[in-house]
C-alpha cells in the first residue's frame, strides 16, 4: 500500500473517487478484470500507473494488464463497498477485501412493496414511470458556455400552472440513465421543476455511448476539465432564468449521486444562484475551496466507515461549522455506499426513503 499516497496525488479528487468506485464494482463482481483495467486506464492514462495503482488497492497483479479488446461491457448496477460497521474511521481501502467476507446490504422495508417498476430494476415505492399522467417529462436542450448543445431531461407536475422551485440533478458515472430520469420525475411528484443534465452531451449524449467503459474517459479522463461539467449546470441555471413560466429564479437547488455528488459540491462553490444542495456521497472539493461554499448543504452519507466517500467528511464538517456555513451531514445507519440507488444491490429501502424525505424537507425549507 506504500505506493498509494504518491499515486493518488497524481489524480484530482473526482479521479481518485472514481478509481475507488471502479475497484469496488470489481470486488463486488460487477466488473470483469478487463473492464476494471480499461476504466482505470482511461483515468490514469498510463498502463504502468494503472498496474501499480490497482496493485496498491489490493487487486491481483493479473488484473493490471492492458486490455486487448475494446468490446462493450455491461454497466455495473451500482457501487457497493463493504457492509456497515460501528467503527468511526478506517483505511480508505479497507473495503477491498474478498466479496465473500461482506454480508449483503438490507434491501427492503418489511411490509413495504415497491410499485410497478418505472425503470428496469427499480425497487423504490417512489419510482415514477415515464408515462405517469401526474408528470410531464420531456427531453430538452440549451446552449452551454462554449456554444455546445447541452442535452437534458426535464419534469414538472402535470397540473402545474406556474413557476416552481428548480432542482438540478447530476447523474452518476454512467450518464443520464433511466434511473436518474426516474429520480428527476420523483422531484416533479414533490412539486418541483426538475432537470437532469447529460454531461456527455458533447459526445452525442448518454444513449449514444455504446461502450460503458468509455464513461470513465469522458467524465474523469486525464484531459477532462471537470469544471466544464459545473459550467454546464451553470448554463442550465442561465437557461431557466429565461423561463419565468417554469422556474422561480431565486429558488434553485442541486442534487447528485456518487460522481454527481462531487459535481454538486463543486457547484456549491461556483454557482452562486444555488440556495440549497444535497450531494449523496461524492468527492469533496479541494480544501482550499471549502470557504467558497455558500449554499445550504445537506450531505447524505453511508454508515460504512470503509466507504471512500466518507474520507475527510468530519474535517469538512468542522470547517463549515467554523465558517458559519449552513450545512448538515446525515449518516444513515446500516447503509453502504450508493444505498439510495434502487437499481443496485446496495439499496437500503428504509434508509433511502428516509434520506429522500430529509432532502425534500431541506429543499422546501431553504427554497421557501
């Protein structure tokens, strides 16, 4: 493990976060060795660096071979590190033990049945079908700061007759999936205008990416400037400022998951119009940016001390408290990383519903 600190220093916060997510996917059996190597190689840009990094993270040496083919692979259901533990802290690579040593995450609340699946694999009773008559959902586009056409999915209550508070939604590391579109519709059911932005719009949009392994290159490759993704959300804000019939311009919030949680954190630094934010897990911004966070932030985290998303959480909490910034970090008992995603094995229905209720209450309070 001695090589790990120097290797991870070569990567930015989002890149480090994504490496941990892909290793977790591999250890959970969602990725083959070949696909793990391809995704991490897309991030590091070097075969030698990839091999050494994966070895330092506990992966076997044979997994650090450059892939020989480029055929598409199935996308992982979700990231799912180790089972929860009551310990307060642990090594950031502690979850990398054999999958057999980790008990399964709780999936559902006894006596609560999921509604008919709105998207493939959906288990949440909150899931909203694309054709739900209570919601108007549609694909839209707007101009990015560089003139690119940014694709997005918008949803509003079907009976809405005027402007509503806005929630911007940032997807995970697999693009604007049907699951994230479902989440956008769930916000509409709560009385918001909601918009999920597709951060691979410049490459034709999520639906045009045939090989799921390419998302690591497109979202966290060595030549990718993640500030561009924040800029796309800033462009969404600018777009909705011109839509007073849809959105109350002084009532905007942002939510995101895993990779998207990291983008939400960066958005709290760079998008002053955001009044509230709810990152679910996600890479924290660099410490030198912590004093620029001004939105009221509800951070949602698992109880797993080996969850890499919890690194420096307490330190950031203390810094925001010292600066007087409005925030609250909620840790949900018995959960693992990505416990909100109801299409994955880490889904914990009881705690996912609790986190959703907490977020909606937070947004309604700070967008009032």
